[in-house]
């Protein structure tokens, strides 16, 4: 018997929220509609709500250009965003935190949900459930293809139950809604704004991620530290036939850098990854290329390895620029840390999961299949403060893989996750009360 | 006293034609409106007109994709193109040849004019004459920035005078209007269709090209042989963090090829040029790049040098593909030959030029500043048949360089060129008659 | 109380053997003197001795060229090699196996010792013990800088004790003396000759390898699979000023390959290493380089990873050759497998070690610090047959690291190792007898 | 009738000198024996002789290391070098200048001969004339394979005639014997020491160089400016399996540089050449390469082109070093200028040549087949001072090409050259006297 009472209409409500968000997918730092609706709901439920610069520091990574921010803002205005909150998000400060306090003293527990969508054109095939049931993306070219729509719905479900059961709350519960997880951009600036300061227990989660419905991983490990870098070489154009010597060839610099970055020797301290994923260079066949832009990423199993790979990559970029008389500029547009879930909290979550209907397989701990997550910034900060942090994966049946145009989840995972999180709160209270 | 009478309104008429064409710039293989208007005019003047597949072989280089051809065709329909001729040009067969025969026997003389525009956004600044006088491009993103609009107007002017002076014509005069000179794509397939078969005298020309108004170069030399190549490496995508070994990295192949192509040693037999002008590769930062596309060109001072450079470049592309397990496909999308103007014809043109008002400086022969021209395919063919060929440059004051958004000519060059070409015909007749 | 009686002069004798071998260091496949002396001693002790092609297959990796083999052979003749055995080793078949059988039935136990030295010039500094005590290398440029001289001495010590205690032997004991461990060249061809066929227990060992005197690692794991490749690009020379186009540049091919090989993406299945360690190319500054030779190696934590890295490297080499019109030839001159010591035998060795005077720290199992060892070919073969295999490390104080010109060991390790191996035999007998 | 009387034994004498020098070939900056013998002879003939630092500045390019200088010096001591002069050449200052003045006033005429040999092992085949006639190189590994032995003999022949005909001399005649022409190292420092200051007529020459016996090229042109660069990348060694991250890979830097240097775009101002001719890198297959040495050269048709290519090459080297955290050091070890022979002096030499028995074909002017020559430093300096300079090629039948182990000349060229040079002096006097 849970200490929390759940209204029987809540599963249906969560599904509706999820499908609403699914129709209005907003990419990182443009979650104006999503975040303002969540803020409105939380406020209605009695949560104290902080949005915009209150919870997001100015030093953000990978923010879209001004015109795109503006277009997305206007789109949100036309599609039901709440101006009261959106006005505080101008410029892309699209994070929010809802806080509720119990009458009884107790720990501070934080849950984290991410809200952003992807630049993917959603499938129009009849077999694709969102198409069939009429909740396909209304924003062409954008899509919730990673399940963050579900995360938002679970967050709202959790808020609803807590607001209806304030008597059961001990201490403080914070629900963090983070923008821009894709590209690991948003968490760092929320940490810098202090959203996890004073948090004793931190619980992050993802649906799917390689696990089937009925399985939960109570604590994920092996997150790879990563940086996402945009690099640009600027040389000088010249007619390649008439006066090639007047050019400074940015594409030669880029080609040297691409090979050189991939050629960085491995580190004996652990696994690493490196990828120059895209290259766009030059203005025409007969013109010495005056510019070349690269998008790349480095990853490492631990800080030492990752720092090595990252620093070597920067050195290669700088040297390659120099080789051909070009100018290099680069920007770190995303970053995540390596991190491990706290053993004690993994155990609590695993214990909580055992009592949840629909969960058949409880894996205490496993490596994170998707590589990197910026929730690690929050987890790391909580652990540094002496708190406990975990990141769980709630399996669900997928119609197609993450980031695929036919990605879709089994919505049963919404209630499973909600119930597990509520039970986890109860377990934390038992532990805090010395009953575990 | 010229043997040809010129109507006093013709200069004004040529200006109008030029400004009309200027407003409807059509890129290579899409000159539906331009070519059909010229065909219509020539036909009205009594020329025998051949268009489409009659004068353009099927094996063409660098043809735009079907959708683009269709859009340009529809645009031409809406903007005054003549359906009678355009129907024969469907699919981009946008060349035409007008032929007129005299009553007296004589040689076959061919003039060649090119018709295509560029993918350049024309300047809207008030100081830009086409903007000021209201004849700026109506097709945003396209522009006559190389003077081919003037070439078309001169061709029509020439046809008009000839049609009005048929008694003076000895033998046959052909006026060739060629598509797709930019990227050196169109001439080869007109030669293959036989348009210069039986030609005794071939005269090609360009306005501007580095010479001031009042200067004419009677015969250009030093054309660089060239090929334009589009190359594509196709590998295999894979998540760069999760399973990089499943990918086949097309960008690494491209980077190796870019360096390797530029590293081809020089040839002792003459100058060469090589440029990989553009590179577009990859689908995302965290994905092993599955494709990489390059646009490149090779040039050589003579056939031997160019063949060497071209073959080496292909070998580098093939080897680079193999290095990384990728598939290479490539296409030659443009080509021009090395060529020299015929000494005898240079002399005739120079002699003709001396009597033209407005021409102060006659340069017999000079190196072609712009590098390559596919009129060389026609010149070479004529010379092989035992005929004479030349390529003249008629200087004109330019507002900005060729291919610049503010490119504009001094229209006085229209009459200067027309008059020189008429006088050249007369000189040819004198020579043929043994009077030179 | 050991079942084996050891003559009190044996430690001194082992030291003398070691110092003798130290003075005549012979590199891989040229161990004529070393191997023939061992063969002679074993034969004197009553062992059945097989040498040359009886124990080494013809398909060997990394054999020196004929002239070098000959010079080393002649050197061995002059320095006390036994012709009776050396004649069977002509051409570099320098392996041998000594076999002794007990009267009682029992298992077949094999010990393996490697014999080869390195191409290193030994230090002449007074502080270097071999210099000080007069047993520095007499073969300038060659040196026992990895301790295989000690391995040979231990092997002879073991043979001596066994010969003096034949009554204690149950079943069969084989002592394998392997050539060419450096560069992981020799083991594979001894396996192919069948030297470990029918072996139930296999024990390999190394002195030093990062462990201090008094420490033993009973079973080493984490051997990296590896291949050692010599690759040569052959192009065509040409005067770089006069006719560069006539050349085919092998150094450009090599440079592309070097970068490309290092750029091979990591494998998600485990750690890998890759190194192009040397490059020698070209005949003069002003000549297009007609040849370029590379020495490289690939390593992988397991077969799948290593096969991937190796195959990619070959593809890169082949593609690079093609890029520049050069011919590639390559040869695998060394190889080792990934392997794990058998748990049951590790336990026996650890148990044996606990009773040995001078051993204070017994590490059951650890990763092999030096990366790769071709004893893995033997271990793998024994395990495939259902036998048990282990590879132990006996720590010793080093004057300088392995492969250093001042490398030297503390000779106490000779007796420690001998005693442990004898005790291990006893443990095996106890186990076989059901007493463990 | 020449104004100079030639002793009938001189041709034989020149042949003997040539064959003596041939047996003692000394590479650049080590011509101790050669130069001291010449100095001795000139002194005996009455020339004023300057040697060592009097005629060679301290700032020399490409000097061998101290040990090699010393060994060559000692070798010269043992083989008939004159200590009186050699003492002044210690450290490799192996140039000398002999000066003779006439009683009559007149111009200053300078002749230049180079003295150095090559690091080539001379053929021992019976068909090779020097072997057959017993004057093969006595210094194994060194060989006069470019004809500088002949140049020295001609220089001595010229000195002999002049000394015997002092009455005929007007003004001053200098005979410059230059070290280290191979690798274009020696001329610059002799110019800096002032050896051509005040020279009105400068005559340089080479035998062979692609022309047959009986042909003379009176003035060579088209010398390519060049620099010879030795570059070294120093990184950091590390075990490639155990801790690759501790290395700094000098071979990766070199590979990037090799490709990058060859990839330098051509210059529209003229022909250029670039070649990385040799690469030596690394200490072992399993060690991250800590060093990589390159020998390269750049060439350009004129100063502007060459400066461009040279500077780009340096930038590539510097950038490549930076890419991989390595240190670059480089040294210019040779240099030559672009230069043209003076028209007026070409005419005089051509005129002189017409009267020489054995010369059938006189080519006034031709491009220099071998690319570069550092006599250009002297020619350029003379021309800058207002003097005239030429560089002639005297054809001769070659047994094999220059720098080949079977290179050999037809010694008839010795007298032909001497006679032409004497006649050229006479022509200069006629011109100076106003008689031409």
C-alpha cells in the first residue's frame, strides 16, 4: 500500500499530456510552449515555480541563433504557450523548477525530466501510431523521437500526485524540467544556477534506451564524458585557375585536421571515442575554399582519458589551421561528465521497483547504452555535496530506435515510471526514518 | 564602307534584347525562355532554325536534376517563352542553330554565342545600373553576371543585319547559340550533334574578360584543358559512441583524397592547376559519416599535362575510397580543351577590327585570362576538319568583375562587336575571293 | 619438504649459465650457440632432445635475411656452439625441446623458456653490473636486455633437478626452449610443429615485467592479441626537378597510410592499439621517393577487436598504395593471441608459491603489463586440447627497465623461480592423485 | 691563331690530373686534398692564392658533422694533401681562388670550377673505364660521378696556359675553385666572402649535362631557384601498447607535413617543384616515434614563385609540429638562385666556340636540364655589379648518366673546354678594346 493516493484518471491524463507535447516538439533552448505549459500546470497545483534566468545561468552551450529563437517563440505564442512564463524565457532560458514542501521535516529530493525534441521529420506512414491516432508532429522537421514528451508527462503526473498528497511529503521535493539535453547542452547551466544545491537525493531517468517493457535499470553507470565542438577554419578565397597562390585553403586545413583528430593515439587509462561527424566547406569548384566547418565530438571513459582526447583534438585543430595560413575558431557546444550512480540509492530504487506492477526484471546497475547524458552534471554536483544520485532506465517497447522517424513508445511506461518514483520517495522516507 | 547595311535602330534594339535577357537569367541547360525567344526571332528573320536534340547530343555533362529542369521550364512558360520551340527543349536540350544561305557560293562561317546565367543573387543597390534602370533579375538567386545576355543580343543583332542583307551573303552563315558554357558543359554535346561539321571559319567571342572598352583581342590562346569532377564517397553510418566499428567513414576517405589530390606532383611539360573546391559530408556530429561529396577540377596547359593530372586525381579518389572501405562514384560534369586560335583568322579579325569605330587597341593574340572555355571543343573540331577558328575578346568597362553581384557592362560593346563581326565576314569573303 | 632434491651448487651453476648466455646474446632465429649448448646439456642429463625442424615448422615469421643468419651461425661456431645440434638448426631453426619421462604414469607437463636477445648496445658504464663483473655482451650491438638469459638458466636448472630425481617424476615433463619471442615470432611455428600436443599442464614465465623481487603473479591475463607487420610501398624514382611526373611517390603513399592507420575508429568491443613505429623512405632529397618501408603493429583486447583493427590496417595500406600508383607488399612478421591463464592452474601455482622462501607477495592474477606474448599460442593450444595453462611473472629488482641498455636483474630470482616450478609440479601430482 | 700558346703535353697533363682527382673523391666541404693540390699547383705557377676563410665566409650551409670533417682531413693527410694549405682549411673551409694579373690594364675575368664528389659507390665492373684503367675511386662509397674532377683538371689547365702567357693577359684573371656545389651549398659563402667583387666577366661551366660531345651551350638559362631543407620533428617516445598517451608522435607530424607540403597550391607566376625526398623516423615498431627527419627541397622558376613555395612549406612544417605536440627544427642546407646568362657574354662565348676544333654544334642559349646550380649566386652578384655572366655546358659522351655508379666522360672535353675558355678571353679583350 503506497502512502500516495493516485487519481484513477491520471494514467489517461499523462497519455494526453504526452500526446499534446508530441504534437508540438521543440528543440533545445526553444521549449517555450512545453515549459510554459508545465509551469502553468505546476503553479495551478500549488508548486512554487521558478523559470528562466532563475534556474538557467547565462553561460549556456549550443544556443540557436537569434532568428531561430524568435521564430520558435512566435510559434509557441500561436500554439497555446503561456505568456506569463514565456516572457521570462525570452532568449531561450527555457528551464523551470517546481518545488513543494511537506509539513514534516525531511530530505530534499529532486527529480529531473528533459523536454527537448529533435530536428527529425516524423514519419507519415499509416502504420506509425502518432500518424494513425492523429498526434503526429505539427511542426514539420521537428519530432519527439527520443521520448522526452513522455518524460514531461511523467513529471506532470508526479507533480499531480504530490500536490494531492501534501500530507505525505516530508521535507522538500523539487521537479526539474531541463531544456536542451540533446547535444548535452542544458544541464550544466542549470547546475550553475544552483538548481541542485542542497539536494540530498537526485533521481534522473530515461524511457527505452535499449531495455524492453517490464525492465528497469535502477542505476546507470559508465556514462562517457564528452565534449561537442564546432570548429571553423577561415582562409582566403581565390580563383583556383587564375591565382591559386592568393588563396588560403581552409579545406586542406580541415582535411589535415580530420585525419589528425581521428589519429590521436588511444589512452591506456580507458576507452575513448572521437568523431568528426560533418564537414561543410567551400563556395565553388573553381574557388580556393575560404571556409570549412566541422562538427566533432570526443568521449572518454573517465575524466583523465577524456581530457587527454579533448586537448589533443584542440591541438590538432590549431596546428592544422597554422599549416595552411588559416584562422581557427571553435566553440564547445555541448558537454557531459562521466559519472556513476550511488550504490545506496540504486538499492532503494531497486527495492521500490520490486513492488511495481508491470516490472518483471530489475537490473541493479548497467552501463549506459547511449553513451553520454548531461544529467551527469547534476548527479556529480549532488554527489560532491554528499548527496546520493541515480539515473534509471525504464524499458518500453519501441516501434523504432531512438532518433528514428518512426520512434514510438508503449505508453504503459508512463504509469510504471510514476509508480516507481512514488515508491522510491517512500523508500527514501523509510531510510531517512531509520526504517531501512 | 561596309557591304552590310545596318538599320539605325539596331543598337537600341540590341540594348533592349540584352536588358530583357538580363531580367530572365537562366542557368545552364534551362535556357528555355532565352533560347525559344532567339529561335522565334531567327525564324521570323528567315533563318532556318534547328533546336533541341537536332543540335544537342544526348550525352550531356552537368545537367540539373529533373525537378529543377521542370521548375525552370514552368517559369519560362509563365514568362514569355515560345512553346513551339520550348517543347523541343524538354529535358534541357536548350541549344539552337540558325542558318542562312546566300545566293552566291562561298564558305561556311559559324558564329558562336553562349546563353546561360549564374546562380548569383544580383545586387539591389541603387548604384547598380540594372537596379536603377529597372532591368535587374526577376529570378531571385540567378543573374547574368558574365555578360552572356550581351552575347545573345549581339547574336540577334548579327542575324538581323544578315537577314536584311541576304544579297551580300556568299555561302552559308550559321549562328550557334550554346547552352551551359558555365562549368564548360554545353559545347561538347553540340559538337557531337555535328553543329560545326563543314564549318570553314569559326568565330567565338566574349565581352570584358579583363580588357577595357576600346580594346579587342583578335585571337585568344592558352586555354587550359580542364575537367570538372563530382565525386562521392559512400560509406556506412554508425553511432560514433556506441559502435564506431560498424561504420565506414566516408569523410576520412574524402580527407585523404583532398590532401592526395592536391599533392599530385607537377608535370615538367607545363602548368597545371587542381582544386577541390567544395566538400559536404556527414549527417551529424555523433554519426560516422556515411557520405562525402566533393566538387573538384583539374587543369593543364596542354593535353599531356592535363591527362596526367586528371588520371592521377582519379587514382587518388579510387585509392582513398579503398582505404576506408567506402564506395566511390564520380562523374565528369564539365570539360574543355586546350586550343590556339588560327593565325590566319586572327589576322583577318585584327584587320577587320582596325576599321571599327570605337576600337583603339587591337591585340593580335593573348592568353585567356579566365582559364578555360568550352568553345575550344568547337574550335578544335573546326581546325581538325581543316578550317580556321578564333576566339576574340571585346573589352568593355565593367562595374564589377565577372561573377560578381554588381557585374555590369558598358553596352557600347554590343555595336562594336557586331560591327567587327560583320567586317570580319567581309574580310573572309575578300580572302576567299583571293583579294587578300 | 620437497619431493625433489636440489644440489647445493645449483644456484651458483644457474648464475654461471645466465652470465655465459649474457655474454653471447643472439637475436631471434639466430640462437645457435645458446640452443646448442642447452641441447648438449639436456642430452648429457639424459633428456630426449629434439631440435631444428623437428620442433619448428617451416612457416616462420620474421626470419632474418640469409646473410645475417650465416654470420650469426659462423659467430656461434667460433664461440663454443655444438656442431652436432647446430647443424640441425641451419637456416634459423633454433628451437629445441627436452623430454623426460618418469617410471610412474602421470600427466604431461610442459615448461616454456624463451632464449632470444635484442639489438641493443649494452652499457659500458662501470656501474652496470655485467660490465663491472666482466660478463657484458661480447657481441656489440646485441644484448640480453629482457632477461631471457635468466630464463634459459632456469630451464637448465629445472632440467638438472629433474634428471637427478627421475624417481619422483610421474608421467612426462617437457622443457620447451623457444626462439624469437621478441617480436612475437617463434611460438606459432613451434605449436604448428606439435610441441604442445598432448600437454596437460603448461607453465610459461617471465622475470621482472614490472614486479619487484619477492612478488609472483601466478597467472597473467589480458594478453593483447597482436600482429606485427612490415609494409613496403614501391613506386618509381624520378628527378624531382626535371620530370616529377615520371615518378610514383612511395612516400606520399606511406604518409597517407600512416595517418589512415592511426585514424582507424575504435571498436566498441574492447581496447585496441595501433602504432606505425618506423618509416624509412627515399634515396635523396631531389628524387621522387621510390620506396617507403613501415614497421607497424596492431593490438586488440580480444580476437574480434584485433581482427577488426588488423583488417582495417591492411585495407588502408592497400588503398594508400593505389592512390599514388605504387605497389604494396607486406608481411606479418610476428603475432600473438589474446589469452587467459586457467583458474585451476593459477590456484596450484599460487599454492606452490606460498611455500617458497623469498616470495612475500602472491598475486593470483593480473593483467600483463608488457602487452603481448607469443606464449599465448602455446597456452591457447593447450587449453583447446582440454589442458590447463598459466603464465607467471616472477618479480625481480631491475637496474633499468626492460629493453634498456642498463637492464639487469637480481639473480635471486633464478632460484625463486626454479623452486616455485618444482613445487608446482608437486602440486600438480597431488591434484592428479586426487589429493587436492 | 690564338694569342695563347699551349704546351703540347697539356692535354695529357689534364687527363692525369682528372684521373688523380677521380681516385680521391671528396664530398662537399671535405675537398682538403683536392683543394690543397690545386692551391699548391697555382702557387707554383705564380698565381696569388687565397684559401680557407679568406674566400669562404663562416656562414656556410650543409657542412658535415665534426667527426666526418676530421676523418676526411686525416684521409687527405695520408693521401698527399699539402699541409701548408690544408691547415687553412680546417673545419671545412675548402675553397680557393687563384689570381693572376697582366701587365696591361684590362677587365677582371673570373672562371669558376667546382670540386666536390658524391656519396656513391663506384662501379667495379670491368667495362667501367676507371676500373679498367686503374683510376677507380680509392675512397669506398665516394665517387666523382658528376664530372667535377674534370672541372678541376680544366681549371688547372687554364692556370697553366695563363701562367705561360702572362704577356697576353690584360687586367686580372681569377680562377675560383668552389667546394660543395652538390646540394647547392658552397657558392653563397664564397660570394659573401667577396670572391666575385669587382668581376666584370664571369664564366661558369659544366661538362655533360645532357649534351653530346661536340656541342656547346654558350649560355644556360632557366635555373630554378631552390632551397634544400632538413627538417626534424622531435616528439616523445612511449610504449605503444602500454601507455601510448604518454608519447608525442613525430611520425604523425611528419606524415601530415609530407602531404601538406606536396599539397601547396601552384603559383600562377611560374613553375615550381617540391619534393620531400627522404624520411627516417622512429626507433621500433612498438614505440611511439619520437623523431622523424625529412630532407626536402623547393624550387621556383623565379624569386616570387620560389619564395611563395618555400614560405608555405615552412608554415606547413610548423603547423604539423603543433598538431601533434612535437618540436620542429629545420635548417636550410642548400640554396641556389634563379638566373639568366647575359646576352652579350653568351654571344662572345658562342663566337669563341665557333673557332674551336671539335665543336660542331653551338647552341646560344638553353634551359638548364639539371634544374638548379649555385653558380647562380656568383652570376647574380656579378650582374648586380654591372658585370656580365654566363654559364656554359660542354657536351661529352657519357658512359652513364650523372650521379650513376658508372658515370664516365669522354676526356676530349677537357681540351675543348680549355680552348673555348682561352678563346673567350681573347674575345673579351677584343670587345674591351672596341674591336667587336
